[in-house]
C-alpha cells in the first residue's frame, strides 16, 4: 500500500495539537488529495493542564476546543472526536482500550497514525500502547458488540518530543509545511506553553527533508506489533 492508497486515515493524539506537531503536513497532504482524516484526541476535557498563566486555568479546556476546531479547518480534518480523558492522566485501562478498538472497527482506516511509545510524555506513551494493541484487537474475533472485526494494514508512529533514530518512511511535505505552520498558529494558548514550537517544527521538517532529498518531510516508524493478519 502506498500513500496514494490511503483514503481513510485515523490519527490518535493525546492532546489537541499533537496531530499538528507530528503528522500535520501529511494530514494536510492527504486531505488535499481527497482522503478522509479522522482525529481522536484523548484529552481536552475538564482537566486540561495546557495553560501558561493561572488565570487561564478555568477556561483552558473551552479555549483549546475552539482552537482545535480552527485547526481542523486548516488541515482539512473530516471529524475530531474527544475521549475526555484528563491531561497527564491517560491510562491504559480496559474501557479506553475497548473504545479504541471500537473506533478502529467503526472508521475502518487504511492507515493509523499514533504516538511513539518511547516519547517522554506519559500521555503519549499511554496512547501509543493503547492504540497499537487496539489495532490487533480490532481484528480479533471477539467483542462482537464493538463492531465487526477489521484489520488495519498499516500503523505508524509519528514524532513529537523524541525523534526516531531509524524512521521507516519519510513523507514529502514541502507543499504543506505552510499549512502545518498555519494550523499551529491557531493554537494561540499553546505558543507560550511551547516556546519556539514553530521553529522546532520547521527545523525537524528541514532535517527530515534533507534526509529525503526534499525541502521538508515528516518521519514515521512502522509498528511491528502486528505485521500481517492471522
């Protein structure tokens, strides 16, 4: 399967903006090509720690959801779902695991993007473990009430805080880096939380582009938890 075959794309992210910093350029490229892109954000509920000033604590959840809606328009995201988990409190429990399984069966994606399990953020690691295993469980012939078994042929981790030493694929985002940065501009509450994040995004994109032979690129690492259906 090649990138041009990815018509149904499912992106899991711990926080609002993870899908921008990580695969934002690829999302924009795929949506521009006509793919449907669904984003599942684990946090974004009442407990959100993404504030840099105390006076924002009571309103940060609503502010971030509004920012997410704006980012979705910029990137061309089909739909975003919130699981409402507390920020810094995502856990690999049965209910969340089964919800991820249900969502994979529901959306029937050609490809899944999720966090890398070696990232330093605890929520990122939890989401990686939940979704990677849920991809397998979605194909298993159990839990019939969560939908019919479905096998997602490709699953890739994306980069946020830690960079892959040996990525599997490099996607050219030279034509969508400006879209990725514009999406980050919608995250007005986070530009102080993540100082110089746009410079970081551009720098990683340049480094990955150098390796690929293009101006900008995004790196992905293929999961080896489930290589082929049994």
